[in-house]
C-alpha cells in the first residue's frame, strides 16, 4: 500500500490503455509515453502494460506503507534514481522534484497499482469518465502481488538517461484529409517550428504558428480519430491528438504521426518547439 | 465538446465506389461513396488478418492494421466483393441485429421549436419521431453516445450555435440528420425532444453500450 501525500501538478494511474472500444465512443487512454511505461515496468519485473503512476511536472510525494520495489522513467526527477529498480522500506517518503527537462514521469511499483479496472484497464480517462479519478492527497493505492518475473539487475539492462533534443521532431505521414488544405500547407507544416502551448494536455498538444490554410469550406462529417493525428480546427493551428482525445471529430486531419511520435509528444513542455518531417 | 454532423456536406468523387486513405502507419480510413455501405464493409472486413479495430463514423470506416500480418490486396479484394454484393440489391439490414425500444417522455425544451419548423403540431412531431425505425450508424462524442439514422427528415434541425452548458442524462435530441441520446449529463448542442430513463452506458455491464453500431432502435411514447 502506498499513500499519496502530494499529487503535484497532475498525476493519474495509467497502464497500457483500453483499446478495442472506440466503436462505442471510448478512447484508448493509457500512458502518454508508452515506451517509458514499459521500461519502468520491465525494470521492476512487471508485465509491460501494468498500471503505474503517470506524473506531470514532478511534484509527487508519497508515503510507502509497505516495502516495495519501484522504478522511475520518463522525465528525470530528483528524489529517485532514474531508470534503476529501487527497493523502498516501509515508512519511507519519496518526494519527486520538478524535472528540468521533459514533462511526464512514470513510477512503476513491483506488482502494479492494484486499483479497480474499468473495461479491462486501470487508466484514468477524465473525458470519458472512466477509470479512477486523478490522484489527490490522501489517496491510498493498493499494490498487487509480486509477479513471477524478477527485478532487472540494473547492470544487465543498460539504460540511458533520456536526452531531450530541442526542437523535438516527429515523423508524420500526410493524409487522410490533406486535400482539404492549400497546396503549400503541408510544406508549411513541415517547415514551421511550432510552439507548444500551455493549454496542451492528455487530450492534445496544441501548437502555435502560422495558420494552415484550407481550400475546402464547410465541415467534415465526423470521422474516427487516433492519438497522433494532427487535427486542424478553423483557426488553422494544429492539435496533435493525445491518448484522451475524443474518438470521433469533425476537423480535418492533415497528417498523422508515426507510431513513435506519441512518446516524444508526451514529453513536450509549454514553450518547447516542435517540428515535423 | 459537442457532437457535430453535416451528412452529405462532403461526397467523394462520384465515380469511385470506395476510397482507401492512409491514416498514419497503423490505420486506414475507408470512405465509400454511399455511407449506407459502411456497416456492410465493416462486416466484410471483420476477421481479415492484421485488421484489429473497426470504427464506423458518419461517412467513413477506420480500420486499425497490424503491419506484420496485414495484406493490402486482401483488404481491397474484400471491399470489392462486398460492394459487388451490395450493388445487387437489398439495402443493409442485419436480421440478427437486436432491436432496442426506448421509452421516451416527449417533453423536451425544443419540442415546440421543432414543430414550428416542421410546420406541424407537437403531437405530430411525436408521432413522426416515435413511428420511425432507426439504426445506430456509429458512436462517438462520449462513451455510449449513438448517432441514429433513419428518422423523419422533416424534423431535422441544425446544431445549436452555442451548446447548452448542461443537458440531462437520457436527453433525446435531433441534429444534422441524426437522433442522439445523451448517456450522461453533459454539454449539448442538439435540439431536445424528450428524455428516456433507459441506461445507455454502463461500463460494468456485459454489453456496456446499449446502442452499439448496427442496433435497430425504436422510440415508444411514455405516458406522462
């Protein structure tokens, strides 16, 4: 059992997500930075999709009621060695500082966070109203039984501290609705150093820059969306959809990030620059 | 966020029976010239290797693909065969699709407005709405929110320019050619006809959504 003393700016339980229900209006959710989640889980011997704590801009403080092995990945925070399985005795307080680079950190607990599941996942989805509420001071989180797999020997798993190269770059494929935009719009998308806005969140990364010009007026009948899609509302500034984005939308999608892009997007801070190629 | 619809606002090139558009490296977006083909095409693709999720919408079907096992030629062949079958006649109707009857108290805030625009009495609006047979074309906007097609077009309404901040759970609304039922209290941009007490969404039920795509739906007047 662990107790949340302080949640920091925003923290929630996230696992591999709840795929397979988009046809019912349910988004995938799950960790925004899936590779970081999987690494943290691997380090403590958990299945890769096990529920962990997704921490936004550090600040999390917790009290370990029962001894547990943990690992921290994603944005490095002072307070726990990054990328290292650490056995924490009962009664210990872990206090994570604000990371100096990156945005989202993942704290995996050996055995996983053992709260209730909804539709096969423990992920918080605030937009869809599914899963546990975001973490607050006083919350008690049960920890599951230790898995069969042992903790990684950190010497056997070479793990490098992540380096944040700015401006970040995400690879995209054009379409499906690039034909809704002026001929130069894709080039403009690729040549602009977009600015990450402060109102970005798990629903989407909102970007500032020169508006992308449409050649087709009117509205697009709602179509399914996926996290990683670059949706362009009427003001012409794209939104990179995140894990909690609505599963259908009526704004044209000019391009979609390749699969690795979401993990990069998850670490973008307001004020960071983002390019596409 | 409010559901938005304008069916028919965008039609693909008239000569192409279906377009297959890229959606990143993990999905394809299928757009038939006739939106009525969306669910038949979905049925034709279910079970194809490498196709893992099917998300219908107003004019398209998103298919999630696993690169390791997906074969594009197999998908194209299945689409062609399905469209050829469709060309031979009967409109899509799945005799095994469940029919859900929703009791409705027709006392919505916009009933008079809908009647005025349709040029008839509120009682006639209720009659036209409750005697139609609907089909769930797709879900979106929020868990369990179904877009129902098949209603009387004389009752159609545009969405509100400014959505109401809150509409009650179970609200039955009309917009842009669809009837929709709000599973829970939320902002709402649709014109309101009434309310149903049915539970549209329960994530802990075996079938969490009462109205998944393809379900047939009727509305029944609940005496007030």
